[in-house]
C-alpha cells in the first residue's frame, strides 16, 4: 500500500507542479476577469461529471467488483466485466455529451445563473468554451474505468501519470493556438479536449501491456454488471459530494462581482496540490487493497491497512494545511501575480486559500474514510451523508448571501464546514459499526503530528515576516527556501517525537517493492 501511495503521490506531484505552471500561464493570459470566469465554468462542468460518473461513483462500485472477479474467477471473467461496462459507459456518456452540447445554454443558466446578468457576451463565451470542452467527459471517464482496472491489478504508474498530459497539452495549446483562436480561452479549451484522448490512449496501452485488453463488445447486462450499476447510483452523491459542493460554490459565485469564480479556482488549485498528492493517492491505493483483503476474508489485515492509511494521511495533510494557511498571501503573490493577474487578485485569492487550508484535513480524510464503505459494497451510507453535506453547504451559502457577508472566502468557508461534517460522520459510522477502530499507534501519532505541525507553523510565520516574498525570481527562491526550512522543521520534529517514523516507512516500501 505504501509503495502504491508513493507511486500515485509522486506522479500526482509531477502533475500538480505542471498544473501550477499551467495556472501561472492562465493567470498571465486571462487574469481573474470575465474571460477567466467563463473558462473556469466551462472546465467545471465536464470535471463535475467526470468525478461523479468516472472517478467517483463508478470507481466506488466497479473496483471492488473487478477485484473480486479477478481474485475469485480469474482474469477472463474480470476482463469481460470491464469490457461490458466500458461499452455501456461509452454509449451512455456519448448520449449525455450530445444532449449537453444541444442544451448547453440551459445547463449554464443553472450552473452559472449570474452570467446572464453580466451581458450576452459573457454567457455566449461560456457556452462556446463549454461546448468545446464537453466531449472531454467521454474520454476521461473511460480513462477512469481503465485506470480502475490497472489499479486493481496493482499497476498504478500509467493511471497516475495520465493527468500529466492534461497539463502539458493545455500549456502547449495556449502557446501554439492562441494566435489562431478567438481568445486564449478557446485555445485552452481545445487543449483540454485533446488531452482526454491522449490520457485514454495511455492507460489503454498500459492495460494491454498488462494482458488486459479492453475492447468494445455488444452491450449486455448480466447480474454482475447490473450489481455494479445499481451500487453506482447512490455513489453518485456519496463519492462526489465534494464536487457537488464545488458546483454549488460556482452557482453562488456567479452571482457575485466579476472575478469571484476565478479567485476560487486559483485558491482551489493550490489547495488541490496536497489534496491530490495525499488524498487521491491514499484513496486510489486503499480501495483495491481493502477490497482484495475483505474478499479473501482478511478482516484484520483490512483493519491495519485502514489505520496505516489514516496515519500517513494525517502525518502529511496536517502540516500541509498549516503551511498553506500561514503562507497563503506570499504563495498566491509569487505564483500568480503577473500579467493580467493583479496584486488585488493575489490578496483576494490568498484570503480564499486560508479558508481552504482549514478544511484540507477534512477533504483528505473523506478520501481516506470512503474506501472503508466502498470496499464492502456499501455505497448507500455515503450518499446519505453526502446529501446532508450538500444541503448544509447550500444552506450556509444562502445564509451568508442573505446576511451580506459572503464574498469568495464565505463560499470557501461553507464548503470547508460541510467537509468537516462529512469526515466526522464517516468516521463515527465506521466506528459505530465496528468497521474501524483507531489503534494504539494511530492514537499516539495524532497529537505528535499536531505538535510538530504547530511548531512548523511558528517557524514559517517568523520566516515570512523576516523575508518578504514578492513576485519574481528572488521571491520564488525565497518562498522555496522558507518552504524547505518548514518541511525540515516538521519532519525533524515528527521523527524525533515519533509522530512519523521515516525509517519504518522506507522499510515498508522496500518490503512491498
């Protein structure tokens, strides 16, 4: 599990760093104005569907079923299950894509109702961009299916590396196509769409190399496929609650002054670095492992895997959250303040980032707790929690809007509050059902991690006051130096106090190599 986490996390780190490069270019070309708002809304819609129908609900239902078939019935039966579901998914998502292309103005009227009040040009631009990007949905959801196949077989590299091409092709399109398209946002949209094709080709090739060639077949619903689809329905909310909350955020943000959507996007992109490297890596590695252990009747091993997954989650996400909260302003300034992205934009995005940082542990814990339900075939319980959290997020947003205290930070605060409720509810239900109990090692590590993170926060705060970090090469180098010193402080203290045993972690990775 630890080697899988390192593989997924490492490639995700590469992808996120390239994503920062891409976002720096977007900020310079588009800034935080109407064109940026339109592009980010266009990108949000297929990503919402992708995380609901692809990575979220589908993987939650498909990976345990595929792992069970692979373990008990062999590769031929498992491949047949994957091929039938891939064909059904392709047909279904193609229909959704065609309908979305036709009814895009109506869809955006729901997702971004505030655009209509900004004039016809804003809505027309958003519709054009979303129609270009929307076919990405089909390719990336099929990529998620094939990635689930690879992960269940213990092969994580290709699936983790695929998102790198999203960033590379987006940047390439921005440079190469901008002179030939109506706006730089149009060039970005074409880059996104093409990247979906490339990512699908990469994971399909990797699956073929592993002896699992996924080909189209005549659609057929056997009991195995029907079971996956039935479990997928409640998982649409259970696994995608964060995305639904973010969709609510976009709806509310579109009602605010120009730039609110963009500020939320830039802050979220920075927060997504630890969320992706830690949360997605933990969830991706933990779900197939728990499913295989439970299928083999190794409940004690599953219990240990769950606790070690939570231990590494907290050991990495808590210091990341502290660092983002303390360094929010210089991070946004150094990364994005250039070209069309002003100092005022950097301050606004920094305020949002502070709020997102407060919720980072909750976002990651949701990713770590969810496999405890999904690996046991329970996609119903998370949907109940998800509905409550979506309702809470919407209620808080409406409350802030009615009282006049909202803005982009208020939208982020509503999302953070609902994420903490989600994580707490999942932990409580797993413990109540006897499916998870924090063992002695986890209970000992948590306060030590919190203490080391607090000490690191004091060091970062003092260094940021002594070393003012402005946009440019010198500011970038200073920010890197401060982050490096903060990381050394945390890992040194965690190692000395026993909150994180780096030597034991290396031994575990060597044993699983």
